[in-house]
């Protein structure tokens, strides 16, 4: 069974982490007032078992998320996907639109499914090489790059800890999805609204590309100041303020 953490009560808020992270990275979001916050360890991460599908796409991960939410007794949720989690969130919204109260794609990894075959292969091989070096090396060489220049040491430590906990088989399965799936294949099937956020200093998923995602679908874009790729850590105050705004909007929609 896919594992998750939860805290609080209120509107369900489902948090989906990125490729080199895990549920623990959302510790600054777990105590938000008005939300029942859930953060999963996606299949192959933490103690969550691998998917049965050898070459899973985002839809397969979305199916696992649906089962996890069923087990948690959650039918509809505010869905926040960060980085690779945005790809999974988009697939979930496409497959289960009635279960989405509100969709946020933060610092979105858009996938390389529509890229040239050689680029897809390069993305896949580079991730393979990263994992071959091990989580410790990844933590030492990459953790700080996911945050803004001059990031807080404790935030670098959070990112590094997530990298050290990576399971090779889970990471490589997610890397295959990144290299071979594409966010637009899912979003074009989703007729609901969503919003797009990105750290202004994101060096992983560049702000102009993430902004382009919002423009392509005519959806609102929010730049997160003083934040790199892990924007929910770098500027948790701003990130959480946006989540609380969504809480109010969802409440208003439910009462009208």
C-alpha cells in the first residue's frame, strides 16, 4: 500500500513531491489551518511499494494515488503537484476530474514525451548516472541547487535528507516516466481550471518555461519571490499563504 503522512482536519490537501524528494519534505505545510493535509511517498519512495507496471506512465501513478485516497477516506481534494509531482497531478486530474477540488502545478516538470528520441534517451541516461553514484553523492552535489542562492542550511539539509533516502528502483522508475511521458497529453484531457506557480529563482524548471505552461492554457501564474525550485521550502510563508487563499476559495464555492 502506498504510504502517506497526514495531519489536521478540514478540506483535504494532497501534496505530491518531486523526483528526488519524499513526503517528509513537506514538513512546512503539514500544519496548515483549515486543511487535512496528506503527503504521499509515491510508489517506489519511502516505504511505498513499487508499481506492478514495469514502464509506468503518470496515469499509473495517478491510479495508485486514487487508491491511496480511497484508503484515506478522501473523495475530493485540493491537489498540489511539485516538479515531477505536477505531471502525476495532471494525470490524476485527467483521469479523475470529479475528485479534484483545485489543482496547483508548482515548479512543474513537463516531461520529455514529445521531445526527440535522442533527448529522451539523454534525460534517462543522465538520471541513471546520477543514481549510479548513490544518494549521498547526489545530496552533496545537487541539494543546494534545488534552492535559491544563499538558502537556509536547514532547507538544504531537508533536500539532502530526501536524496539520501532515495531507493534506486523507485527513482529510476520515476526517471523513466519523466523521460517518456508528457504533461500536455494529460492536461489536454482535463477541462477544469488550474493554476501554475514557480519560484522566481528556479534553476531546475526555469520560470519562463513554467510560465509558458500557464500561458498555453490561459491559466493564472504566480511567481514565488525569493525561491528556487523547492519553492515550498525556500519561501514557505508565501507558498502557504497561497494555499490558505485556495482554502478560502474552495470554502466559498462549497457554500454558494
